[in-house]
């Protein structure tokens, strides 16, 4: 009996399953379930960016192991490959150097995506009234970026050839010849709107285009959101003058003292056409009037073709009697001759003065959408046959 108890105490449990791949958590938080159904109990909750070991695949589901050793099931569509995580880190590194074009908020929960595509993985969810820095805006045709499935779909079964029809016992009479065309068939085929109808039939529908904004959270994470779901957080006493135009960016330039209160001098850019190839078509500077106690326009330009980023900086002004360096801003825009320049403006007191222009820097590489990287999963190794009790007992005795 003592030998029996000693042998039973020495028998260890089954060795841990060797992983066949790795993946990273995509959403901000992810529940790992004990089984495939959504109603299964939660065995662990992991956060964005945590590394998971893949143990088993079943259709679109993966059995994974968390960093603390817990095992369960999740959907492969919410996971990121190592290449996706690398691209996301590089995006955050590049975006950390981009100047903010204004702070935006949202009125409802909003997902931040890894790419400017609605089907790309989302890894952060903004809550109502959360604020983010807007860095860049782009227009892209609506695209689908599905990931290559781990298990390819089963090939479709080929249809069986149709059975030959049985010949009738009594043969059918021959078909009569069709009537000839009328002599004026050419004239009859024309109509007043024939060419327009043919052109409309050949015309392809325009692709859907979505506006996306690159945003940066207070913690430094960067990703893409739909532009139309953001609201620029400029004060309402200025935003009321938007007149239906979309505010693209805004910046404080200085302060005006009115009694005990301090009011900002604001610059904003707006657009009337969100699908235009340029970023904004107007910019405007608002100054607080100490006499009327409201914001008034001190400078405005309309019908421009402006491009982000707008920069706030110290500007050298060489006007007579006012030469010096002043707070100001610069805007990249197209001139009438088609050349692109960056024009600088100085804020002198409460007035805006043009201070010069120079060639505008060329934009970086265009933003593109790529399908998520496939998860690298190896075929599971064949498990060795399980040893019986007497085989394990012989090994123990031989070892002694």
C-alpha cells in the first residue's frame, strides 16, 4: 500500500500543449471563453497588445493560452498578427511627431481602427465625450479588408451533368421560319433618348468614399476613425459661426482680456465639400470684442485650396514700424498658377498681417489600406500515444 501511494504521488499530470502559433489581442479588452458558444463562461480577460499562444484551430475559432497560463477560445477576427502589431507601433511612432490640428470629441462610443477601413480590426473604443487629437484627414474609397482564413473554405461540389432528355415517341413538327425584318428597321431602332439611355447603362456607379481621421489618444495610441463621427471641441461661442460648414482644424493664437475674463483668439479652417481633393476651402480668425462682448471676424479668406497641416509658430514680420517677431501661423495652399506655397501670417495686436510665403513641403506617401496580415499557425504535431499505467510503473521501477 505504501508503494502504491508513492507511485500515485509521483505520477504527474499531462504536459502542457505545445503552441502552434502566436497572436496579439486586438480590442481594448477581450474575454476568453471556456468553449465556443458565446454563452460559455469567461476564463480570462486580456487587454490590447497582449501576446497569446495559439493551441488549436476550429473553423474561425482559436484555442489560446494567455500570458498567465489560462486556456480558452476566441474568434480569430479579433486578433492581430505580429506584423499588424509592428505596423501599429510604427504608426504610433510616426504620429507622435505630427502636430495636432485640434481636439475632437464624440457624442457616442466610437471604435478606433488599425487602418482607415470599417472592416479593419478596432483596438480602442472611445467613450462619450472622450477627447483625442486630430492629426490628419484622408478620403479613401470604401474597401473591404478581410483576413485570409486559417482554414480555407471547402471547395464547392461540382454540379452533376444534366440528364439527357428522352426523345418523344412521336417527333415534334419542325419550327416555322421567323418573319423577316421590316424594311425600315434601322429607323425604328432609333429613339430620341436612345443615346442617353445607352450612356446611362454604360456608366458605372461612383464608388463610395469615406473620410477618415488619424487621431491620437491622451495615452499616445494612434488609429483611424470616421471623420463624420467626430466633433471638433472648439468653444460653442465660436462654433456657432460655422454656418453648416465642417470645422477641419482650429488653433488658439493669443488672448484678449475683458475685465476679469480672458478670451482666446481663434484660428479655424473649414470646408463646404468633404469630398474635395483639398482639406479645407476657407480659414478665419476670430477676436473677442471687448466693446460688444462677443467674437468677431478679424481676418478671413474664402475659396482657397488648403492642405493640412496648419502650423502655429513665431513669424518674422518686416512691415514699416512694426518689424519684429510675432505669434502667427502658416497655411499650405494652391496659388492661381497651380503652384503650392506655404503662406505665413503674423498676429500683431488683434490684426492679421501677411508676412511672406515659401514653397510648401511635399506630402508624404499616400495612405493605403492593406488586408490584415495572416496569422502564422503551424500544423499541430502528432501527439505521441498515451502510456498505460503499467508502462509508467515499469519506467518508475527501472529508474530506481
